[in-house]
């Protein structure tokens, strides 16, 4: 292939690797992708790594240690376009559960030798530390949306990633509303689409892993969640599970927890 | 009817007499429609709801399934009888089939020299499905007519809707069991089927102590052809059946769970744009978009351009959109309707008000879906009445 292919790098911070796996999970699209870009750095796929600069960096994971901060600055400096992928990178992830608690206490409860743990008291999104060109939501990200972002980057256009509610996807897919028809608690009305209504399609309520939709009215959802049997402390937990650092969900959790 | 829709003609002079079909012979009607090239879509029970889906046999109809409706609540209930069409306000409408949620408009390919070829959709790339819409209630029949007006009745003929609509065979069923949130009677779309109802077959389903029987009449030449098929075991209706059908419709008219005072609503909405009612509704509205997506007349779409990884193949698709989507009113620099208030107001004033100016009628057919499927149960009839009160109050206010 020509040397002029854009160079792609995939980085991991504090995360479970699920979003990088989503890229590997692209299967039949992976070889065409490799034709279009030079996969210069992707440890999950190959230990054969190339030096920067990179045209497109996909960043998984949150900032949870001091080294993370130094590393993300260096990656930003080496990347023409930087896209964060997944709930950890865009909203702190599950590990941001510690943000509203006493970190030292948690560390002493969880680890046998807490003094070995050199971590920050908070887990924060990448965008709190360096400028980010695009944030792709989800825990993990959706395969189609990930390919759309990379494809849009290659074509030099804006990715088509709607910021409306999950309800759009249920209705478009013909999934019967689990809240209205079954009384199942669901965060779909305040959560951003992108998953293809995965959980409701299996009769489960949405648990908000794509984070808040644009301009969500979480206050209006609260009485409904209560009516469907969710205790206030559980509402707070729901909002804090994957996207605790997303401001709209953080506020909703605090309001429910009061 | 608009001549270019291919929508059925009004009742043919020849043999419009109603005939009787036993419920257990519904499969014969399915077979006749299937043999003539239609794919039958209709109601069936799935996931705790009566949904609309492709039906392989009449056995899949929701016999004896009724519904209990509340604002933001939908539950199935078992009926005493085996009526198959005695349910209302399901989670989908027929626009799923006539105005699909996603459709490709064209494709473009770039060759090695850089020349670009555009390929619009044709019968070859996207063959028009021929649906028999089986069990369309009068409110939904009116909704199809309103979408006809919007999508083929103006200067522009919608290339996706029009051929699907022309191909569709419509089996309408008079409503004998309106739901707790239905108000077709007050907006003049049901519950009965008028003699000139724009369908191919008009059906009354009569469930009483003698079982379930269907009274069928043809409303179009196509419908008459289907009824004339010797494979259909039709017979002379029981002498009382027509009267029972009439009584059932009259009784249904008295059992509407909701009422919308339609008179003058257009002006009411135009006068109350700054009413505090909108702020109060907005405090409860999730702006999730469900009301517009379940509405059988809402037709708005957005455009989606896709490219493949090589960048040499592009496609333009359109998909359902909603005035509740911030992106829907996005113009250079941002969205025009940023607040939930402005978005809810847009939906209601268009549906009940400016639709009249644009298309010569209201956009609401009284099906009640927007009330049922709003997760927080915002009730269009209640909000419209509150606004009417506001308009009245401002007229009577101090001068």
C-alpha cells in the first residue's frame, strides 16, 4: 500500500478494553479498514508499533493516574485528530464511582496493600485534560458508530451520530416501549441513542450506558422511575453507573439522592 | 381522492352489498390476498402489545385480546369473546409500512478516473412491497388519508410513499371497542366506516352471543374483485347482522374515553403562543420524541449521507425524524428550537393548528397513541383544553 495512508493509533487508559475489542469485532470491515489506514499503534491487535505523529487517535479509557495525564498530553501532541471512545473516555466510566466518595477510605477497603496504589482521587474524561475533536459514547461503543466515525474521518466529513433519545431507536426498530407496556424502569428517554435500542429489544430497560441525550429532562423522568418502583438511592446509582462524570447524569444522581 | 395516489375509488356501483364471512374463514381471505400478490400485514400479539407485523396466517391475529389504556400506560387484557380487532392505540401505526423509518434515496459511485455516477432508487434496486393492510381502524384510515394529502397530494410526489400507497390493499375494520384514550368521534374520523371510506374492503366485526362474524363490503373495484373470488366462502348475511353492526358503532361512539373540542382550535393555538401552559408542559415533557414517532400522521424525516471506507461509494438515506430532536431545527450556528417548551409547542401547534393552513385539515385523527405512549402521560386533549381556557380567559380579561 502507498505510504500516504492516514496513520491510525488506538490508545488505552483506565478501561476494560471493551471499546478496543469493538474495533477488533468489526471483522469483515477490518481488512478494508487496514487498506485505507496504516494501523500504526494498536497494542490490543499487534505489538508491532510505529512512532507518531498519527493522523487519527482513538482513545479508550479515563484519566485515573498522574501518568495518565502526562501520557494523554503527549498523545494529543502527536495526534492530528483525537477521538475518545466509550463511557470511560467520555464520562469517567464505572471507575468514576469513586469520585463522589472518600478515595483513601475506598482504597483501604479494596486493596490489601493500599500504599501500592498510586491513583488519582477521581476518574475523569479525557476532554477534561486535553482538547478532544469528537466524543463517541457507549459502554462499549457501538460497532456501526465506530466505523461511521472512522469512515467520516477518512472522507473529511462530520460523523452522523445523532444525539436524540434511545426512544427514537425503539420506535424506528418497532420495539414496544418497556416502560409504557410493562412498567419496566428505563433511562431511554434521557439517554443518547446509538446502541440500536439493544436492551429494550430484549425486554430490559435502558441503563443509560450511552450517557445523557442532548438537553435531557431528567427531572421529569424521576417521578416515573419512582412510580415504576425504583428507590431514590437506586435512581442515583443508575445515573452513576457508567457516566458518573457526565454533568446531566451527575446532577440527576444528586437530585435523586437528596 | 387525489388521482395520482392510486388510492381506491369510492364504492363501486356493482355489488356493494355486504356479505358475511365466518371468523374461522379469515384464512381464506388471507389466501386470496396472498395469491393475488399482497403481503398481509396486520395486528398480532407480541411482547405484551398488539403490534403490526407481517402475518403468515390468520391464526396470528390477536383473537380475544383487548387493551387497557392510561396516559403513559398500556396493558393487554383478555376479552370474553374472540374478537380480533377489538384493540386500540398500539405502539405502531401503518406508516411503518407506507412511510418506512428508513429508505435509501440514491447511491453514487466514483470510478478510477474520478467520474461519479449517480443511481437513483428504481423498482430494480428497491422493489415496491405490496402490502395488504389488514385491520385498519377508521382513525388510522383517516391518518393514511392525511399522509396522502401531505406526501402525494401537493406539488411533490413522495417517491417512497406514493408507490407503496398505490400498491397497498386496505382492509378497514370499523371500531367497536374504543379505548380509554380514544377521541375519534370528537374529531370526526370514527368509530364507524362511512360508505365512501377510502379503503378496498370495509369490515364490521360483530362479537356477540352467537360468536364472531364479519360483515364485509367492497369499497373499490379491487375490493370487489377480491370479494368475487370463488375461494372465499362468503354468504348472505344473517338478517340482523347489519343492524347489530350499526348498534355496535353507535355504542362505540358513546364510549370514547377522551374528547377533543376541535372547533376553532387553530385560532386558540395561534392566540396562546405565550401562555404559561407551555412552560408547565415543558417541565413534564421528556422531549424523547415518542409522541411524534407513534403519531400516524407525523411524517418528518431527516437526511443521512453515508460513505464506505474507500470513499468511492456514497448513499443518501432518509430516516424518520421528529420536531423533538434538537438537530431537527439545526441551521448554521445552532438549533432554532433549543428549549423543550419550543419543541413541544411546535408539535402541538403544528398538529392541531398550522396543519390546517398547510393541508386543509387538522393533523390529529384522535387515535390516542401520543397519550398512551408518552412515558410520562402528557395528554394532548387536556393540554388543548387548558389552552382553550387560556384563550377564553384572555378574551374575557380586563380591557
